[in-house]
C-alpha cells in the first residue's frame, strides 16, 4: 500500500440538518382527508411562539399578533400529501387501489406502502407481473393502476379483510434522506415544505418582535383533491393579504426544456410567481422584500391558474390579494421529491421580510 502520510487531509463541508419541525411533519402519515398526524405535529412545533388551533376540516393555524394595526397576513401551505385508497380486496388477499391525488403509475411499481387502518399501520408492497412473464408488447407499455396490486402478506381474502377495509388509505413507506450540498429527499415534500416555511416565517417575525399586522401561518388540508382547506381557512380567518407557499418544478433535471418554463434550479432560492390570478402589488412587495433582505430568488409567470392554494384563496369573500412563493423541486409527486434546505430557509426569510413591509394603510386597490 502506498504511503498516504503526505496526502491532503479529507475535509467535510458543514451540513444544514433537516429542521426538527420539518422532519416531524415529513415522517407523519397524512394523505388528503386524513391529515391529523402531520397537522398535530405542526401545531406542536408552532405552539412555542404562536397561538395555535384548528378547524373541523383539520386545517391548522399559528397566529403571531401584530404590533401596529397593519394588514393581517396569511401564509398558507398545505399539509396533505398524495396517496392511495383501497378499492377492492380479492379472495386471494390482494388489494386493488386508486389514487388520492395524482400519480405516474410507473413510480409506484415495487414501492413499499403504509396503510392507515382502524387498528394501526399495515405494511405492504406494490406488485405487478414480473418482467419475465410479460409479453413483448406489454414490456413496452407504461403500467396502469389496474395492472398493479398491494400485497400485505395475507393468506387469503378473509385474512386481508380482517386487517384492511375498503377505503383505507396509504402512503409510500419512505423516510427522509439527506444528500450532499444540503439537499433533502422525501415523500410529502409537496407540501410539508410549504407548511414548514409558513411556520418558520411566522417564527422569524415573532423572534423579531412582530410585524405591523397579525401574521397567521396556515397548514391547510385537501389541496391535492379539492382546495377545501384553503377555501375555508381564507373565508374563516379573513386575511387582508395572503401568500401561498408550495413547490414548483425545478428546471435542472434531464428532459426539462426552457421557454415555456422559466429557469429556476435547485439552490437558486425561492421562486416568486406572477400571473393573472396573483395580485401585482403583492408580487412587487415580495420582490422588494427579497431585494431588501439580499435574498436570492427567481421569477416564474403563470398565464392562467397556478394549480396551488392561491387559486382558491384569491377568490374568497370579495377577493383576497394573493401572492405565490415556491421552492424548486425535482421529481414532483414521487417518493423521491428533492429540494434544497437553503431554498427553504431563504423562502422563510423572504416572507418574513415581506410581513414587515405591510404597514398600516398599505393599499391593494387596483
């Protein structure tokens, strides 16, 4: 073996750990309509700096009181995640299933799943016919949901039906993973990231002595299916202005073409959206907050709807001026969604700066 005494010493870059609140809500199970566990973890994390509560749908809030009678700001992330639901249990004990939210079926093949049942979690795997047994034409086809099943190891249908009921829901059984360069991979980053950013922005405001107006962080339910949580929370809390926080598609993965999409890579900071459903004054104030805080950001443009909670919030009551801040993510709607912890931190700081700009008398007239 060669003498390595004169070799350069190995160094390790300092790493940004996954914040405890983010990790606790990422590891909780909560597809649309069944968000109680991550919502409870979110409220627990916010209780140290804010007044917390929830409503009958399951949406949660954390309120930091204002100091000068400025506009009330709602910062809105959705706490649900995509999942599966059991539609049929056959006599051999296999489960057939449908989608809760949108999936690419090819992503599901070979995944482990965690089923929520009345007696606790049941673990299973998603299977399909092995490649050896597929006909040549079938090998070239993308699998459909009807070609897949969940195997929970039951001997027969009777045993399976004792463990699982029709309508039980499931998520992919995958824990968060830290990669190099402060990247994190997990299921449910869409949109537990938005909920974490809402909470962290409110915490930063509280730590700085408050903003001119109340700041309400919201972790709303059912975005992946109905936007119900955003609609009812916007109606109930009556904010003067709102910022939805979600993920957007990063453009630095293979196969992405720029042109219709604006360039925003993982690690380039939060993405501020402009569009017909988004209020121009809110965008300009978010832009100003980024510049004032020396926080890097990029911009994206939406010609119609944004496919986020912003679409529901802006039409509540007589209209709520709404903005959208997103974090670039690779591999959306998969068990390996990927984001930068630095982008998450920057988004929270930018929104906290925005809250401080909302002085009494701020006008959103158009």
